[in-house]
C-alpha cells in the first residue's frame, strides 16, 4: 500500500475548522433574529440593550483588549497600513457609485457608508476565535484606527454642517475607548487585578449580546428602488474590498495571523449603527436597514469563503 498523495488528503479538517470558527457566531445572530420575533419585549427593551452594549459593554472590551496586550508598532506597522488601505479602498469605491448611478435624494448619501463601515461585534468575535487574546488585541487596534476614518467619511456624506464632524467623532464611545486603551498601554500602566477582572467580564458579555442584537436588527424590507446601487454597495463591501486587501497583504508579506485578521476585517458586513446614523441625520433609513440585513446574511456565505482562502 502506498501513502495517499498530499493532494488527495481530505479537506474535511479544514472545513470543520472554518465551521468551528464561524458557526457559533452565526447561530447567535440567528438566535437574536428568532428571539426578537418570538418575544413581545417591546422596542424600549431592545433599544436599551443596544445602548448598554454600545456605550458600556463594548467600549469596556476595546479598552481592556488594547490596554493589556503589548503593542509593537514596528511589528504591526504594515498590518495597520493594509487595514487603513482597506478602509480607504471601500470609501473610494463607495463614492464611485455617485457618478455611476442616478440615485434619488439621500439614497447615495445614506447608503455609501455601508460600503466601508464594519460590524465591530462580528469583528472581535471572529478575531478572538482566530488568534485568542492576540487576535482580539490586533482587531481592537484596527478598530481604533478605522473608526475615525470610516465615521468621518460616513458623516461627511450625510451632514450638511461639516463643522459637526469633530463633534461626532468625540462622541463615539468605541473610538474613545480604543484610543484610551492604546494611550494607557503606551504609558506603561498596568491594570489592577480587580479592574482587569471587571472589564474582562463586561467585555465577554458584549460579544454574545452584540451578536444577538445584530440578529434582532435584521430587516429585509425597504428596498423599493435603487436596486442597482444597493447591489453595488454590497459587492464592494463583501467582495471587492477583501479581494484587494488580500492581494495587498500577500504582496507585502504579512504573517499568517496578520493576513487572516486584516482580510476578515475587510470582509465584514457593514455596521448596524449605519441605520442609526442615517435616521438621525435625515437619511433613508429603510434602505440602510435593508443593506445592513442583506449584507449580514450574505456574509454568512462570503466569510467562510475568505477564511477558506486564508487557510
């Protein structure tokens, strides 16, 4: 008997690895969708939960992950440059839709943010499964640099008074928590054991609850027009940006973990908070709700494909 050639080895272990990484998070999203529709807890409950996660639990996770893990900018410089390039690519391709499509009032302005903003809950859930504490810390760094870039571009498209840009950024709890954690880390401070345990428990709660809220927010109505531009934004976010990011990462020779984290960051569905921003600033809320929901559901097929490419 001759040993089986390497090319004939079963791909099953690799497939199971991908399933083990992504399926628990997808199941939490599905659970959230079922829970929202099977209960009568009211809008106030879900709105309160969203505020708790966004303003308390998730900032605690970002601060904790960036404050405690060693930051070596010499080792992560190219990694962060590729992550920033991914954001700028999404912004540039998103704005290309303006001359390509004849969109109605507030359709482009509301929808363009979905081409480059990202779901931080899914980001950190995947990063933790890929690289443990190191993966979470790396994704936290990316979020810290990407949030101001993406938020400036999103607000710029919607806001009429451009002077509010800085105010909108200063009010972002994710940005403030990440920057605070980075500064805390670079100053050489150490979290006391009690504070570390407290923040760790808050952060652990944020991932599961955040994914449940993603599912609770799924809405597949609201696309009555602008089907072309909607398909364009989804294609940019889920296919074009991760493809360009993968090519750039391979070209500069990123390490396997850095390449996995940055490509999965680029391939994330868009942020649930896109809807909040659009409604608060007079945009087309139903269109953005559809883009968020459709992108999240489609990403359940595209994220495993990108992860398989990275194995």
